[in-house]
C-alpha cells in the first residue's frame, strides 16, 4: 500500500527497542508522550452509560495515539526543506495570533462605541450612493384574521385607517391573530415578505407589492388583510433607517482601523525613542 512501508516498519521498530517505564498515573503512552486521566476531564457527558463511556474514552485515546504517531513519522520522513517551510509558517501563525489578540484587546479597551445620530446621517449623506439595494425593500403592515371573528368588520376598518389613538385596541386584538405585523415604518427585504406572506411569490409579487395598495387574501378559515406603504426597487439608494445598523458597524470598524494604525505608530515611535528599535544604514 505504501512504497516506503519498509522504512516505516523500521522506524517504528527502532522506536520500540527501548521501551520507557510505565508511569502509574498515565493511562496510555506513545513513545515518550503520556496521556493522563486528567486529560480526559469532562470528556464524557453526564448521564452517559458505562458502555458508551468506554467507547468514547477508547476512541479519544486511539485518536490521540494516531496523532502522536503520525507527527513523529512526519518529523522523521519529511524532508528538511519542507519541515523548515512548515516551521516558518507555524512561527508566523503564532506571531499573527498573538499580535491580533493583543491589538484587539487594546482597541476594545480604547474605542468609543457611541455613534451619534449626527455622525450617522453625515456619513450616510456622504456615502449613500455606495449603498444601493440588492433587491426590493418594502414597508407594509398585515394581519391574518379568522373569517368568523366577531369583530372582523371593526378590525378591518381600524386596520385600513390605522390611527395612533387605536394602540390599546391593537394591544388587545393583535394577540388573537394567527400572524401579524403592524409596524410599517420598518423596511424589510422581499425574502421576509415571502416567508411571512406565503401566498406572495416571485412570480406574482407585482400583483401584491405596489406602493399604496391595500388588499385582502382569503386562505382557509382566515383572511390576510395587507396594506403596502412603500416600495424601493433593486439598485436604488437604500433608505437611512434600513441602513442604520450597518452604518454603525461601518463607523466602528473605521474607528478600529484608525486606532490600530495609531497604536502601531505609537509603539514604533516609543521603541525608537527608547533605542529599542533602529535601522542600520
């Protein structure tokens, strides 16, 4: 199966010539590496049967042993150039992990996470042409009411009129509806419309999704009553309220980048000042 199977057999044979002494507290050994009972802490979930526990522990031990054996075989059989390249990658990866974690900790302690409405609107006005819709956005409200509801006519009338003074009415009756959404000031994408109003599909959406339209759609023992307030089509400038959460993240990310640049400059300048960093000409 392996062309160099003889080499591997010789390799493992040489390793087994001198068997280290067993350690009482160890539960397994591969060459000079030991696995201890403490390494299995929290491995088996509480309530696991004895039979399943044995399987879990044995599987873990076998995987641990396989990894140790494979690493040792790789160290012996891989060429020097390849190992040197991998060692360089490992060193760089460790450096990247450490520096990234350290910088993130410094930034998170220093960053101002408060973004004012003025700053958001200013950024939006300066960059809104870059934020275009990838699909249609809609503002609408709807309710799904049983056809035999004793207050059906009143509910429909108040829904179409929809006055702020009717808030108590909706607080009372909305909980009785199978499905509803009354906040028509929020922009949502068509994906949410398809999920919440399953009778609307990409094929018939133009029939239902038109700014200002109101309609009823019977479905079984219930009736959907829908009022579409506004529609923004694909590739139009996204409205401010829809973009607001994204704008907050964009501004915070910009602040983070600026802090990172500032920190890197300060730490370099400080090292030069204290003669810890110099470039030889």
